[in-house]
């Protein structure tokens, strides 16, 4: 008689695989939630990127809505010795200028010394306003005198210059003293002695020493406007740059000019066009982002089955509203005049998808024929775009901002559900493991009982055979 065998864990049943298969079924609802979280997070990321783009557009629109947004000018000079730079506030025009003198800082040189002749070395420096600064060096060393002057508030720098040796072979030096400020206002006088000595009339002018001299006098740059006419006028500058010589125009001279130089300020259409082009392009970039987010993608697997994946923005009414509002803000007429008149156009592709484009040639022509009208229209368009963008991206009430917050709240709720499912599934898995473990114990006991019964039956059979002999 064969032994009694019960199928079960003891005979090779793979309980781990069984539990894994069961758990796969139990986790299906949670996997649906997790897939939803992944999809929502992807859309949140796309919405945040779009919202950031629109917020940046609003910032640019606010700047472009200002009256001087397209007020770009360039300045030129007929003489290379003069350069001109146009900035904010510049207006078209021209003027003749003759540079008669360049600005320079005072430079003076002392007599020759081996060491400073006075002990302690005390100097008084007087600036062009009469302010006196007393300087005292720690020793008679010329190096210490240089340090004392350079560390003072006198506005003068000192350098020690080697000039040979005296009759005894001792090295001789001069101090070169230079004003830190160019122009007439940087003029200074320097005396040997204290401020008290100067007041008493006992201080001596350092430039009166043998060999001392002022090699560059402090002077302003000087230029003549309208030279040779009754309106001739001289203008000066402490530097070689005449700031705001014309409104918003700085003029810098590098040399004296022998003849009048013509300065010309004209509209910088290229810069104005770039401003408008950049703005319109940023709108088009946002619209392209929206369009890409609405596209569907179709793929075919190895079996030939086709799968269609909807775009992140497909069916989103808020996104459609954003798209339409930006196109309207950029291309709707302004006071009955189409923005296309200044090169801002609406373009529609073969699938009826609209975008905004820029025509630089048309814009340049508009700026040339009617700069004020072009500026006014561009300002109005920018203001409308700013308003439309604000309705979308405002951190508190913007439609996209609100949609992002709602989606984030939904993801938070879904994550709570996943956490709850994790707890329940962990308990279910533990219960299954306990059940199968108990089953294995039970089957082992039954197998043991079967083996015992088999042995007992075998014993009875042998006993019966012996009795019959």
C-alpha cells in the first residue's frame, strides 16, 4: 500500500508567489491612484512652467507699456576724437562742438632730497576750496613721507622718483604729487610746515624750492558751441566727458579739435525693433507651448495595437482661455487700427492654430513714418497683454495659479489615500503570510499523521499474514 500524501506547502507549493499574485490584485486600486498622481504632477509641472512664462511676460509688458519703451537713440560724431553716447531722455537733433582744451589733474614735482629736510616732516596741503590738511610723517625717510601723504585725506597721491646721486654719492629723489581729482577743482598747494605755520605766514611753498615745479596745471575740459556765431558759448567739465551736453547724451573728447565737430542724435530703429520683436516672440513662445501641450501622441506596440496619449493641456478650458486672451490682447485693433500696421500679425497654420508674429520691416517703416503713433500703439498692446497675463498669473487670483493650487491639493489628497492603502495592504499581506504559514504547519501535521497511519496499517497486514500460516 502506498503512503498517504497531501498536496500543500510541504510538497513544494510556492506560497511567496501565491501571496505576490494576490497582492498584485489587491494593489490594483492603489496603482490607479498612483498613476493619477503621476499624471497630475506632470500637469502641475507644465502649468507651473507656463505660469512662470506668463508672469515674465507681464513684467516685460509693464516695461513696454511705458511711454519711452521704444525711445532708443544713437549718437555719432564727425570727428573720431569725439565719441557720443545716447541714453534715457535723448531726442533727435544735432549740434556743432569744438573742443579747445582737455581736462587734466594737477601734477607737481618737488626739489631733490636724500631725506626730508625737516624733522618731524610736516606738510600742509590746501585744496582749491581752501581746505587745509596737515600731514606728518613718522620719520624723515622719503618713503614715510609718501605713506603719510597717500594715507591722508588731502586728495593727493605721492610717488618717490629716483633722480641720481649727490656729490657724495648719496641717492637723490623727488616726490611727484598728483591730484586724485581731475579738473580745476583738483588744484592744490603744498607747504612745508603745519597749519599753524601757514596761518602765521612762516610755512614755505614747496614749489618754491630749487627744481620744484608744477608740470601739469589743474584744468577743466573746455568746448565751444556754435563757434563763430553770436550764440557762441563755452562749456566746461572736470573730466573729458561732458555729461548731458544734449538731453540724455554724454560726449567724451580724447583730443583738442581744430574744427567744429558735428554731433548727431537719431532714432535707433534697430534697438526699438529688437524690443518689439523680443516682446512679440515671447508671446509666440507661450502660444507654442500651449499648442504643444494640447497635441495628442499615437504609438503602436509590437502587437500592432495603437495607443493614443492626450496632451497635458488637452481639454483644459483655462488653457484655451489663456491662449485666446493673449492672441486678442496682442492683435485686436487699437482705436480702430490693426496692430499689423506696425508689424504685429496674427498667423494661422493649416490646423487653424493661431499665433503672433513680428514683421521687422513693417515695424521699421511705421517707426520712420509715425514714431509717436507706433509708440502709442505698442504701449496700448503691451498694457492689454499685461492685463491679460495678470488675470492668468496673479499669485492669489490668477486662473492658472488657482488651477495649480487646486491640482496640488488634489495630489495631496491622493497621497493621503496611497498612505491609507499602504497601511491596509501591509496588513493584508501580513494576514496572507500568517494564513499560509498556518497552512504549512497544518499540512505538515497531516503528512505526519498519514505516515503514522501507513506504518500502522503495514503492521496490521504483517500480523494477519503470520496468523494464517
